[in-house]
C-alpha cells in the first residue's frame, strides 16, 4: 500500500488527495481535531502522532492509543504529520479526548505556534507573575498568581 | 382616502407630518440593517473558527454513549439569548420551547443568558429562573465570558439529572434553527456505558474535563446564537425598511391627491364666486 501511494504521488496530485481522505478509519493513522475557541489548527486531519503535556504526565498519542481523557497543562503540543514534518504549538490549558475509533479531540483554551512566541516578553511575564504572587493576599489571588507563574514558566521553556 | 370633514389644509399638514416620521423611521431601520450586516459578517467569521471546537467538545459524550441519569433532581435548561430585540423570532422561539418544557416538567431550573428571554419567562415561570446573565450581546462573546458563566453555574451547585443548552444554530442568512444540545450531569458521565473503555480516569480528571467542556459548549452556543441573532436582525430591519418604503409611497400618493383636491376646491370656489358676481350683473 505504501509503495502504491508513493508511486501515485509521482504521477498526479489529484490521486494523492483522493487517497489521503481515507485516513479516518485506518488503524495506521488517527483523526486529529486540534482547535481553540478562536482558531482551528487541525480539523479531522490524519496525523501520525501527537505529543501532549497533561497533568497526569506528558504522553504521545499514536493511532490505536487506549481511549482516555486528560487535562492539558501549559506546555508544548507537538504534532507529527503524515509527511514526516512536525509542528509545535504552545497551549495554555484545555482537554484531550482519545476515543475508541482513534479520533482525538485536542481542545485548547489558547494555542499558538511556538515560532510566534517572543522569549523576552515571556520572561517579562514570568517576573510579573512572580511579583504578583509575592503581593497576593487572598487564596484566590495566590492561586491565580500561581497559574500565571506556571504558564509563564512553560512559555519561557517553550521559547528555548 | 382620508375621511375629511375638516378643511383640506389641515389634513395636508397631518399627512406631511406622518410622511416625515415614516421617512425618519426608514432611515433608522436602514442604518440598523447596515450595522447588523457588519456585525453579522464578523460573527460568522468567528463562528467558522469556533465550530470545530464546539463540535469536538461534544464528541466525547457521543462516543462514550453518555445518557441522561434517572432520578428526581429535575432538569436544567441553559437558554441563550441576548439583551437586544428587534431581531425577529430569535428570542421568542427559545422562550416558547422553555415554556413548553417547564409546563411538561415543572421540576426545571433555567439559567438565562440575556434579558430578552428573562422578560418572556418572568411572568409565568419566575420561580424556575435560577440565574440570569446580563450585558450580553453588545460585544462579541469571547471564551472568557463563557468561562465566567460556566464557573457561576458550577459555583451555584445546581443539581440536575437531565440538562440541555438551547440556542439557535445559524444555517443561512435567512434561516436559523432552534437547537437543543444535551448537557450531562457528572453522575450521568460516571454511569456512561462506555466509560470503562477510557483508561486511567479519576474523579479529578472527569471533573476538570466536564467543567472545561461546559465552558466550550457554552462558548459555541453563544457564538451560534450571536450569528443567528445578527442575521435575523438584518433581515428584520430590511423588511421594516421595505415596509416603511411602501408606506411612504402610499402616503405620498395620498398627499398629492389631497393637495390637488385642495387646489381644485379653491379654483371652484373662485370661479363660482366670479360667475355669481357676473350673473348678478
């Protein structure tokens, strides 16, 4: 199958498009929907692997991964596409669902490509968050400041 | 035809006042239509980007075959609307369904987003209203708004067995469909038939997951509703402008006819007065 696919790719672009649409029910690929409230990064796209940072540990999702739910931690999501390239996105929080039929829904509150992050702005955010924690008086304010620190630390780490 | 026993001049003044006011109304409805058209374009664009997340957030509940719990804790309805009217049937269609639901199932609590549906329900079902969110509709909704509403619902600790979110799905510029999206209680999720298939879940994960998905689903329904509302307002204002235009045409006709009648009457008076003078001589 792989041989025919690459052979077809040599001949005509139209044929490869017809082939790739099929990815959904294959055991060899999974259908990823990676979306944030204001943008769509992948919509039922066939990809090879997705690495996600979650509160129960960072893990990679391959086709036929055991179904599970997880809550995202601030960090970097790496999507390995079928053509071998990989793309990195920073996510602030969200959820990931892996279903029985290898469909994955990665819903992030905010997701940006790592390339568009500015390390100096991230460091500034971190110092701001730390001073916020120092001056926080109520439990709620402390928790909010701690969340800012977690996100900024992850941002700085993602930029490096 | 204006029934006038009054002198022609007075009726003429009345018609011209009426004409001026209808022309003003037409200007207002036309500008409201323009504003709605601009807001609709923006809303539709944002909706397109929000749809995958909204549809994705419902996938788990479908795939895990979560069903409504049995029990007597009642029903929770989250009704999406906004604070502003003049948008056709958008708010009334939601109000109608809520009323029918409460009539069928009196043990229902309603969380209302927006003043309009609150006004519809206040009189008969004020007791069923659990929470009202106001200041909705002026600016486009962002995820943070939905998160605030979700947090308030969670903090209020409303218990329910069955739940639904009512909103208007945007179909085309001229049509929308009032839709119910099921909302499952934490107990329903815990009893889902396919939940054991999902690996290594603890109650913390399920709780965070359902809270986030509540916010996502609310955000999605707010976006759909906003787009339906703007397109419906655009159509309504367009119809109003057209109707005002028809009224202006009819009034202008009447005005001209009345004006000509007045002139003719004056001429008749002058001529008959003159001929009376002549015949006397």
